[in-house]
C-alpha cells in the first residue's frame, strides 16, 4: 500500500480520496480553508456510490499543506484551475525531489507553471505530471457522499520533462492500475483537455438557463447547431496543436477513448457519453464552466496562438462573450503566455518549455 496526498476536497478530490482509502492506501486530504473537511469528519469518511460502492476513510484531514504532503509518495492536485498558481508556489517550497505531483486534471501549462515555481525558488523540482481530464467522472451528491459515474478506461499522462513519463506511470500503477497511459508530452496532453470544447458553447449559448438556475444536464442543452459550434471550436484547438507541432485528438476521438462512443451524430455521441451521468449544471456565472474553462482553457489557447500569429476567432469570441456575460475579466485573471514566462516565445520556445522543461 502507498501514501497519497489529495490537494482539494471537491468532487474529484473526494472521489479519489474515498476510492484510494477504500483500497487500503494511506490518504491525506488538504483543503485550504478546511470547510469541506468538516462533513468528512462528521461522516467518519467518504461514502461512494456508482462505479465504486463503499466507504473510504482518509487518515489525515488538514489545512496544513506541509502536513498533508510530508512523506507522501504521490501528491494529486485536484483543486480548481484558478488555484493552481497559488498551490504551485506553495508546493514548490515544501516538496522533495523524490515525490510525484500529478495535476489530475491539469490545464494547459500546469506542469510548466510548477516547474517555473521551483526554478524561481531555487529548488530542485520533484517529478511533475499532468493529465488532460480527470480519471474520475464524479459529483458530490451531498457533503462526504460522492457519486462516481465512471472511471475512464484510459487517460493520457505526461511528465515535465517528457523523459520522466515512464517513471511517473510506474509509480501511479500501484494506485490506479494501467488506466493512465503514456501521453506524448505535456504540450500534447494539455491541448487534449477537451473540457472547454464541450462545456463553454452550451453554457454560453443557453445563458438564460444559467441565469434562471434551471440546472439542466449539460448534454440536454446541446442542439445540432450547437454541436456544430462545438466542432468548429474544436477545430481551432486542433489547428493550434498542429501549429505547435503536436498531435491532439478531436473531441469526438476523446469520447471514443474515454467512454467508448464511436457512432451516431454529434448530438447522439454526446448523449451516449454523458447522458447516463446527467449532472445538473451550469447554474450560475460562478460555475467552473465559466471560471475555469474560459480563463484556464480558452484564454490560454488564445494567448499561445497570438504568440505564433495563429488566428482563433471563435475562441476569442467565446472569451469576449464569457467576460461580458459573467462580468469578469477572464484574460486578466487567466493563464497566459505572460504568466507562464513565455511572452514573446516562438514555436520552439513554447515547445522547449512544455516538452523539455526549459523554464
């Protein structure tokens, strides 16, 4: 059995913590403010239903980051994307070289950002890896009670630098079996995060349901024309990947890999992939489909595209619409070439940061 620290006590954090402790691993959970830890204490652990049925009991619940990660073999960052910059700065001051940090999921640049924080702190980095999506499709039904709709069959993973990927996979096999598979590099893995592709167009184009907090399942908001917009937005992401010299899978290929969905119209494939889960969302302008997927998805793609002179008009349009609808400056608060230390970089400079860990 191994030792694993989970950073974040939300949907994904509690799913991983519950499952791993249920399997007998030593699990610590860190929550910055501690509020999400109280229901777990009161419940004596985390109840799980769905693909995993059982009760997991983490050994440590803490708001002390050092206590959570000290001596842990694996540290999984399962916090919202907007917390990654703060957490990377803090983790770079306490982690040791023999530990593994996994952003699960990451967003484009999560690993690069942490490597940069180690460099700024003058410390030797730990092993850093990230995935484009969560291994667990899950939601909290109520505090300390998580529904695990699916554990994906295969999720690609890459390390910074890419040569460390086999070592990271070997460590994680003890905990998750072979469900993590080799990704090409963190640039490829990051650009394979399809969350903004699926989440943003239905949320923005059905904004009245957001304002009314109707809580419709997202897949039910995808019409044939909105599905075409999803596909068009996806093609801009694929064009960015191609311009940067990496191969990204389409959103439709992702549905095949993650959920074994291969046939039907765009709408039918979305329903097959997500229909059985039926999570009620989005319900406010503070929902992560806006606060994460725009500033740490679309904004990042747009910023890197601008460095290499690639137009992404639909991506930019959704950033502008989201900013106006939500009343937040998603560009100013998002992950950009500037925040990654890549302002003014060309294709080779961007590739070096993501693939070779040159920060």
